[in-house]
């Protein structure tokens, strides 16, 4: 099969620079110009009819989609997280799956910092007040928030993104760092002198003023932050989630925010997104972003180009650099 005849399906609209490259290299590529999500049946058809499928986090690819007679041999996910793809089932079906780590580390870490600052300093509340014409002027007790500088940051998952957040918080805001990760990271890679590794999630929750989540979604991490663990957090603490929505029990989080078990939450990801429960949307102490973690133009272009690099390696018979199945 030649690149000219290769049937490549791209499930969402990608940055134009990357789409131009795709068109140039694979004339038979199917792009999604109106950006409508595919849905299960269209994804099933893509796996049966296309050689290559390039999905994103908004596509669900469970085991049943990898059953039967598939034409697809390569699934190149646009994104680092891949808990929306059953990679074991893909592997059993002989489908190679890749992701895009590394290129979105800084953008996502910046988003975690944005959420920390916004929720601690009540920036969302203030912005809504100004836009609604409700601001009555400066006063000493207006929208008093929490300090960020010098408070303790707890990191759950000290991979690339967790470490990038820790470095920003420590070197930029003088924050001591405590973290849990089942795998011991290389201290030089973390880059935070005196970052304290502890043995349990609970120890991080109890020691931190801000807890930031950076573990993969799915599997053992589903509802990792539940009612019992929220209760272990400090009453003035904030929970930040730029990882995956299913890591947090949403109902328990809403209850904790309503009762003041914790002071606030900054969220970029949601279980069942894009649906966000009304009860969460109504909470003033929650800052809610629409999964913007990697959403800078250079990062989104780099993600697309990395998908292409993986695909090129696969087509050339080399190991794709970011193979996950
Ligand atoms: C990622 O790369 O995992 C982002 O969350 C988008 O999927």
C-alpha cells in the first residue's frame, strides 16, 4: 500500500498546519472539517474501512470496537492520555496505538498554575462580578482570597507534567513540594531540591495546601479522590485537576465544596465531559475550564506533528517513538 492510497481518518479538526501536511502526504485522508464528534457507529466504521484512524480524547474506543474484521492497523491518538482507548483490546486485535507525550508538558503545567492562582485568588468570581456590572469599587474586605506563595504543593503523579508544575510552584512561588508516585522519579528530572516523596496518597493530602493531580485516568485511578480522601485534605486546601475527570468522584467533590471540607477546586477535566453537573457549575469556589490543558497553538501543532512522526515510523517499519500498544 502506498501513502497515496492509504485511507487515513482524522476524527476531529486539527490545526491547519498539520492538516496541510496530512493532505500533502496522504491524498486520500478524510478530515473532519465541520468538527462534529464521530460517535460510536462512525468510529466502528472507521476501524473497519480505514487503514489508519487518528482519534482524540473526545472519541471512545472500547474493546467491542476492536472486535471483528478490522482494516485499521494503526491508531494515532492526538493527546497524551489514552484511557478512552482500550489498548489491551487494540493490542489483541493487532492494532498499534501511539500517543503524544512530552510536547504538551509546559502548556498543561501552565494550565494547572492558572487554576491554582484563579481559585486561590477568586479570579473567576471577580471576573463574573465585573462582567455582570456588579462591581461597586475597591474595599478592604472585597473578595479576599488565599495566599499561593510559600504554601505547600502536593503532587499526585510525578511524571513529566507533575514535575513541571512542581518546578513552577517551587521556583516561581517558593512552594515546598510533597508528592506521591508509585514509581520513584529521577530527582534531576523532577528538578525541585528537597521535594519530599511520601508513601501514600493520604500523606500528600494531609500535608498540602494545594493538591494537583497528574496520574493517568482509568483503571486503578478511577475515583482515586473519593469522599474519604477529600476528608483527609486540609479545610483551607484546594484540589486542582488537569489529568482526567474520572480520577475524582464528582459527587463527593461537590459535597466537599458545598460543606467546606476543602476551600475550592480548579478543574480542567470532568467525568463524562463535556457534561458538567449543574451543582458544580453553581459553586463559586470551583474554577471550571473546558479541557484547555494543552490548548496553545504551538502545542496543538506539535501534538499533530508527533502523531505524524509516529505514523511515519509505523509505515516505514520502524518502532513508533510513542507506542502504547
Ligand atoms: C491529553 O493530551 O491527554 C489532553 O488531555 C487531551 O487529550
